[in-house]
């Protein structure tokens, strides 16, 4: 069993793939049969893809604060005017779609949290489009993301209340970037590079939900997280290696999170939540 990204990379050498390593660990730790573990991940995959589809319908959240942005982005992509390119903007669109479903109290797959649930499926759908991933490769993508996510969670935190949004959207984006690197044929070392590149550029990201709801700015931050994951994966695949080792970056994220003031850790006592408009939204929502 690995304890951090460095040991994950070493442990993976014993298996045909990172996905197979993660399946073996699940069998050992849960006692479940291989077929059952794969079936559960296939259910997660189906849930993610369904949430993307639902999010593109443009329905509003129960508060009316969010909803419809993924549909707007979809129309913009189809217009042929996208500056960022269809693949990366598609990842951002689908990330928004998932989190708009979350805001509707719909069914999503927390990866690793509900508030950051759009990053991984957003990048996955982009990978399906760009790389033509088979069903098995899509399932493997999730096992790989889970493996690297476990290494992050074991050495830092994935909770916005504990470590700010860097720990939620940051970790989700890091997981997605690592999975994308492997899906594109990169090495486990390059996957580690992608995690480091992602997290070092999201250090200090605060968690400041307006009115205490996982809507503003959470939905849009998933778009940014998915975009960061795509760029980090490309940089890693290009051979760009971060100067600070990945496990040191993860530890740094944890230390930064511990020193963030409580106002910036999901309390809605700071950041955008305490802007004049943020306070007005809170008053309108809760009377």
C-alpha cells in the first residue's frame, strides 16, 4: 500500500497499470470481489456522465442563484467562436454542468467532494472526446484519479472547512490532471508532475461560499479547476518537471490550509461572501 505519491509511483511498478494497482488495493482493504469493485466504479462513471447531461439542460438551482451557465457555454462552443479551443472549454462546460446539478440537489458523484465534483468528469469527458477512450479506459481513468486522490487525502486534506478551496477544487483538479496524463499514455512520474503543477498554482485558494451555499463561486471554480488540470497535464506530458517535488507540494498545501484564517475556510465570513453583493444575496436567500 502506498503512503504518498512517490510510493504510489514505486508500488505501481508491480502492476500492469495504476488502475490495476488500485483495484488490487480495494480488494485487499474491502474484501470485495474484483467484479463488484469494477461494477461500483462503473456506477460512478454512469452517474458522472448522467450529471453532465442533466446539467446541460440549463435548469436553475433551488435558490435560483445558479444554473444555465453550462448551457450558455455549450451554445458558445457550438458557435465556433471559442478562444480557448473546444476541448478545454468543453471540460470547463461539463465541470460547470455537474456542479449546477449539485446545486439543484441532483445526483452527482463526489470526487473528492460535492463542491468539487465537476473537475474530474469535466476532464474525463474532454478526454473521451480528444482521446476516444473506450468504456474500460473511462473506468480506468476513475481508478487512477482515485489512487492519486487517496495519496493527496492521506497527506493533506480534501475538506474546504479544513484547508480552503485549494483542498477541494485543487485536489479534484490534481486528481483529474494525473488521470489525464495516464490516459494519454504518460508515465506515473509525469502524473506526479501534473499534480504538483496543479496544486502549486492553486495554493491559498480560499473557500468563501456566498450565503454559505455551494453555488457562488463554487460552480465556476470547477470550470477553472478543470481547465488547470488540462493545462497541467499538457505541461507534464511536454516534459515540464516542477522544481518542488509533488509530495512536498501536497504537504505545503496542507500547511497553507492550516494557517488560513477561519473566515476563508467555508464559514462564509470572508472573501466573496462578505462583499456588499454577497451579503445582500445572503439576506435575500435567508430573509
